[in-house]
């Protein structure tokens, strides 16, 4: 019943593209805007703590607007498109032939209360539908509500995130042989991925890769 009602409402109130505002396709990310997405080369962008890090796009233009819309403006429908963009990139990588457990970067309890969702958990759910991967959000938790990273220098980011995450050691039992994919939206200095990969490695989870939707201009010039 709900599905029929939803379809009827879509016919009456057509969805507008979040980027160009057209309602011609009844989509939040129309084909014309989606065609403007530019993917990075199909190889790892960085290596952090011995872990290869992949980024699908650059944090600019519509990619930036998409990520911010989902993260800060409650545009939950954009999670599907963010996952789709990541998948379009991921399937071109040799590493994608392996099976992974997705680990979305966790948010603090305070942020979760404010937003009512972890944006990367929503993206992970959509990405899992496309890849068949499982998701595990019970290995790492965020125990520190950190300052927003975008205003901080590389050194300040590292200090800001130190001790921000904690491993739930009991949940690491029985994970031998599994491949883990750390999942985040933006790669800048790599401080978040560095902190999380250290925790995995300390708990004998060594088959790791990291994947972000985008990277900043900083990564392209350093």
C-alpha cells in the first residue's frame, strides 16, 4: 500500500534534480548531471599504514554538493547516488574481485543524535546491495566528538582525531581471513583512516583497504 502511495505522490509531485533542479526525469540526480561526474584513475591514491586507499572522485562541484546534502541537509536519497558513483569506480579495480566486509567510519553519539543517521552507513547499505558485501558496524566506535576537520591543518587533524575511535576487541574474534573495507566520504590528510587502520592492525585484522567517495585537491598535489 505504501509503495503505491509513494508512486502516486511521485507522479503528482515530481522529484527535482538536487543539482540542476529539473523535474524532467523525476530523479534527485538527473542523467545530465550524473554524466558530469569525473572519475579518478583506477588505482590506489595513497598508502596509509601499509593500507591502500582508493578515491572515486574529487571533492568539487556536484560531488561536494551531494556529500554535503547527505551529511548536513538530511538529503537521504542522495545515499543511493553516492553509492552508485563509488560502485561505478570500484568495479573497475582488480581488488574488487575479492569479497569485503564494509566498515563505515562511525560518528559520535552526539552527531548521531543531531543527524539521526550516520551518512556513511546509508551509503554502505546501498553499496552492499550493489556488491553483495556485508557490513559490520560493531568493530569500531567513535568515543570522542571531534571538531570539524575542514578548518584544521594536517597536524591539527591528527591531534584532533587521536583517541577518537575505539576497537570493540571482543567483536574481532573469528575475523581471521576476512577482508575489510574502511568506508568514508572524503580523503584529505588521511588522519581518520590512519587512526582506524591502526586499531584494526592492533587487533590482528590485516587484510585492509580503504575507499572514499572523494578526495580533496590536497591529495592531488601532495
